């Protein structure tokens, strides 16, 4: 279960929110959001009342389409191959250290 807290944000006209590279769910409560994901050529639109998950390997930039917006961000657990490999390497390192004389 994910214990990371959900955060709420309000954006005015011309405001942007930058999110570090991490898996996150974007929930649009009010207004229409545009989301740019580093390394992905197409921007995404998230309308009020909808949500979208991003498996961010780069950061996100979130803005509005002209008006004000309210949104929530929920960090998601990492389930990608890179995370699994990182955890496996850490586990193997622990096992290796215990085996050495």
C-alpha cells in the first residue's frame, strides 16, 4: 500500500507546476490541465473530473488551458523494470556482503 500523501494545488492563468521524476497520478478537480512529460513529444490534456497516471522517467510540467485549475497529485508505487532491477541489485549486494568471509 502506498503511504505517500496526496497533495493539492491551485494554478492560476500562466502558472506552472513542476513535478520531479516519479510515478504520479494527476487528478483534475477544476479546469483543464496540460501536462508535458520530459522526453515525450506529445502533451497530454486532463479535463476536470478525470485523472491520468504518469510513469515519469523525466519530470512533468503541469499548466492550465487559459483559466484557473485545481488538481491533486498522488505518488504511485514504482512498478517498472528499472525499479525492479535496482531493488534486485540492492538485495544481491546484501546477500553478497553476508557471504563474504
